């Protein structure tokens, strides 16, 4: 157990994690796991880590369907669906109507996690606040400033064409153009689950359009399918479009004036980021929470001034953090603290987030009912629209269309960071990772902004 080499789980030797897993699962199934946040956390970390391992080691799933993230989401949802978790179901009067996996003492694990995770969505807000603040402040400012004038038009080209194709084909196929636009195209272009579908579901809920759970049941398969299609197309289009006018062989700008290698995080800055301190984690928590609170201030003022159009606090938070980053208003030490806090949350608690979403919001029965050939076609045309929209606009602003379509298009339609790696690996374009990160981080933030505005105007038509 003291061996620091070899295979590890959750950052520790696998033998120790197995020992911990046995204790946690034993306590869970005999009904003595502590209720509340402590017991929920340890159970979700243990089971989430094992499901993540399965997803990252399973062929096809790890290469095309998002790997661990998808297996964590659907794995815990399946365990719940097939009643393999301790659960007690009561009617409105408090009478027990059904119970599952009660091996010794009576224990409602599902109810405990729902109580901890679902009523206010506090944990989800906490995670998203860290994610938005740390990811934007952690980007290279020079890259943002230099790339924005050309790269963001390509991103908007991807968004516009993907939305247009999805809603147009949906109208032809009788699915409903508004429904397809809001529940298929929007989450696919949103940058995955943690930064995309999850906060979008909160925006759905806040707008009164539908509950977060109902929204996630429809959006989650779209995110997974969009990710898979993006990876396949990334490898396919670099082979189909070989002409020098289309394919830059890894170069984004035709003029070569924007070299992504020059815009990467410097080794000196990376060294500062790697020097994690306990104090910095606390500072990052405080600053991200403050930005989040400011978002609610702006949202409240907006609702008083423009009551007809609802804009979620996430949108104002994103705008504020971006202004601080581009304007260079945040001290370097504060940016480093926010980045370290974001990394801590992302690396240690992402599986907890996915476990909570899969258990509390994802109804596997409803997911199965919502899936169809029409649904699959709409996911496909959304991703195709993302690629060709970015490619065409990219051509006009001086990009090679293939590279623009991959980074500003497919990396918008995949599942965030892991999707970026998979798409660029399939396309053999890993040197374009800085641009893919703009798509996943700021592109996903743009989708949240658009989602908030679209739901306030179109949500009533669902």
C-alpha cells in the first residue's frame, strides 16, 4: 500500500482503494453508511471511480462515446433503474410502498443522495462556479485576444449552421423544430455534461420550461451521440478533404500569423500553477463563489429592468469573468488560485457530479423512450452543421477549412476536454489543442448565454 509506482485508483495504490471500496460498499449494503454529505461523498467517489475505470478501459466506448463520463452517468442510472441500490419508496402519507437491497438494517441510499444533491442544486452550482471561473481565468490571455477576431466568427458559424440544420430537419421529420433546437442542438454544442448539459438543465428549470430532470433525460443521449459522431468525423474529414486550399495539415491560419505553440501557457506560469497550496484553494473557492454571487445580483437587476426576458445568473457570471480576463483586471496570484481550485474540483469531484446527475436526474426509462432513429439523425446533422459552419466561415477569415471545422466545429460538439483529445487524436491535429480549448471553454460559455436567452423567448413553444 506504500508503493507509489504502478496502477492507481483515485490517485492512490489500487490495493488501498480496493480495501476502501470493500468497507464503503459493505457499509452501504448492510445499511450502516453514514447518511448526509459524508456517506454520500464516499459512496459516490468509490462507485464513480470504478465506473470511470470501466468506461476508460472499454473499447469503442472509450474511443467514441466519451469513456468514463458516459459510463458513470448511465452506469449509476442503470443501477438505480434495475433496483440494485438500497432504496425505500414511500407514498405521500409516509407509508413504505417498496424497498430494495435491504440486506440488514433499513437504509435509503437513493433518498440520502437525493436529499444531499437535488433539492436546491447547491452542489451543482458549487461545481459550475469553480469550473467557469477557473477555466476562463486559466486560459492564455494572449490567445484570447489574438484569436478572438477570427476564431469567434468561426464558432458562431458552427453554432448557426448546426442550429439551422437541426431545426430544419426536425421540422421535415415531424419532431418539432423548437424541441430539437433546445433539447438536441443546444446541449450538443454546449461542451459536454459538467459545463454544458448540467448547467443548461438548471437554466431550463429556472425558466419554468421543464424540470432539470426531464431536460437531462432528453439531452444526455444527445451529448453522448454528438461526441461519438464528432470523433468519427474528425478522423474522416482529414482524409476526405486533402486539397491544399482546404487542408492545412495541422496549421489553422493560412497566413501562419498565429502559431498556437507561441500562445501556450509558459513553463514558468505552469510551474506556478503546479505549486498548489492550501491557501490558494481557499482563495479560489472564495473568488469563484463571489463571481457566482455577482451573477445573481446581475440576474436580479436584469429581471427588474427587462422582466420579459430571463437571463440566468450563469450568463452574467461568464460575461464578468471574461471581462476580468480580457481586461487583465485580476492579479496573477488570484488567477492561479482560481485555476488550482478549478483543477482540484474537476479532478476529484467530477465523478461525484456525474453520479449525482445520473442518479437524481437521469431516468433510464425515459431516456430509452426518447431515443429513436429521428433522434439519431438530428444529432448527426447538428454535428455536420457544426463542422461545415465553422469550415466555411473559417475560410473567409483566413483559416484552413478542415482545421477550422475540427477545432471551432467538432470541438464545440464533443464532450469538452476529453472530447477535444479524442477528436484531435482521431484527426492527428493535437497541436491545435489551444484552439480546441477555446471552443470547449468559451464556446460552451457562449452556448449557456444563448441558452438563457433562447429559453426566455422560445421556451414557451416547447
